C-alpha cells in the first residue's frame, strides 16, 4: 500500500536456469503487475549472471545426498542410480 497510489500489485518470479550438465543459476525478481515479459527477461538474465558449477559423479548425478532449508522452502538433492529419471515429487 502506498499513500499516493493505494494498493500496488506486484509479480514475483523465481527463475532457475541450467544446462543439465552441472551448471545452474537462480534469481528471485519482483516487478509491477502487467510487466510480465520484461520481468521474465530480467529474471532470466539475473539467473544467468549467478551461475554455479556442481561437480557430478560419473557425469550424471551428485556425489552425496543433501538438503537445505530457507524459510518455508526445503531443497532436497538425492543421488540416483543409473537409468532412474529424477522427477520432483508431486
């Protein structure tokens, strides 16, 4: 809420980008509502600037299982045997 304009609606984007080969980046971007394409492009560009490289075991999976918490978000990474497709739980 602002005193001059009242309620200001905004859009929030979490962008994750990578090459499926051990390099990934992410960004969290906010923008005013109605600016979807520009916000999407800005989030993509910021994610590309924040790339990290993860060492892969046998060029296909991670070395060990780990998890991380930030607020109410939990990220779980699990090592998978060869031939198993990694899919997020639904």
